[in-house]
C-alpha cells in the first residue's frame, strides 16, 4: 500500500493521469502509462469524473497500473454525485481488480446536476465517504488539501479545522492542490503541524507548458500566480516551444527547492504527457 512507501524515509514521487473522454482512446493512456513506468514513480493516481461517468475507466486504468505496470495505483473517488450503493459497487470493483488505494474527494458539482439534487446529495464532504470506505474495506485512503485555502472555506482557521476533521476520519496521506509559490506551501505545512495534522503531504506540481493551461488551472483552482511565473508566460506567449521549456524549468526549480526542504512527496499533474514528466524527472535531485 502507498502509506507504507511514505515510511521509507525518502521523497515519494508520483504522477496523475486522467481517463480519455472517448472509449477508443483508452489504448493511448496505456501507452502513456508504459512510458511513465520507465520513470519509476512510487505510485500513479487516476482521476474520476464528478458525476461518475468515468468510474469504470478509472477502475480499469488503475488495474492496468497495478497489475500490468506493477506500480501502486490510487483511484480517485468523488462523493458529490455518489450514493451508498454506488460507493459500495465501486469499492467492490477496485477490490476485484487488486487496487488497494483510493483518493477520497468531495468533487466538483457536475454541470448537469440540479440545485435540488446538489442540495440533497447523500455525501456532503469527503470525510463522509472516508468513514464508509474504512467500514467496508481495508484500503489505504488519501485526501486533498489546499495550501492556499479551499475555495469554499471562510478563512484559514476553518480550512485547517475541516482538514483535521477529514484526516481524523481515517486519512493516511494528503496530496495538495497545485501551487506555484513554494513559500505558501511551507507556511501551510507549518500550520498543519501546529493544528495536529501529522500525516505525510505530497506537493502537487503542475508544469505550465502553455498560456491557456495557466489560465484554465488558475480559474479552476483559485491558485495564485507569482510574478515570476506570469512574466515568464507573457515573455514566451508567442513562442510555444520556448514557453514549454521555460514552464518545465520552472517546475524543476520548484521541485528541487521542495526536496531541499524535506518534502514528503512530489505529485506531478502530468496532463497525460509522458514527455513532460520525463523531462522533469531527469533533472530533479531524486533521493
């Protein structure tokens, strides 16, 4: 299980991939995973659609990672549109496929979900499904955290309160939302420690390789953009190859600084691009 890897006294490295929208593109993600395998990550996570539309693909891809690539897989689970029966079925599916790690998330509201359905959803928070996961399985459970505060939180204090509540419900480790300013992470790590949150935390790193990617990422996550990053994007806005290289260099510098500060783990949001992940892994101080 992934929780055991964090006990080895070294930086844990992991990737995230997402299922393809079209069924006939499933072999493309297998090809990507075969390439990512050569980079020797400790685990790979697979995302899950908010409405459950990708749940079957998530389980299938996680199985490929676990059984074919022989790398620890972690399947995302989003609570927002789940009911108890669906959750139990998904847990059974993972068990049958030999996947023993899940990332429990509240998830974003599906675009076609009515106000009535959203307000009356079965699970309000990720902690609700974490309790059930532990009641009905022995899976390793991870959860998300936000160095710059969850978008729905009133303030830092309430954000830490609910994060501790989530961790206390049975979380083995945390993965952060993407961030581009390491100082914000270091501040967050200190605050979590003071709040009594003592599980390992992997830093989520998103390599910015295009101007549109930065805009989309910020709008979805609410992550702040340091002047150095915004200046870099502006400088190379009309030079896509140069921007890609500069974005990868930015991520490499960010990761090496985190490693130097004793980070528990690095989780790279690959956007299903194995070449970007490879460029980064070749130039970081992996220990």
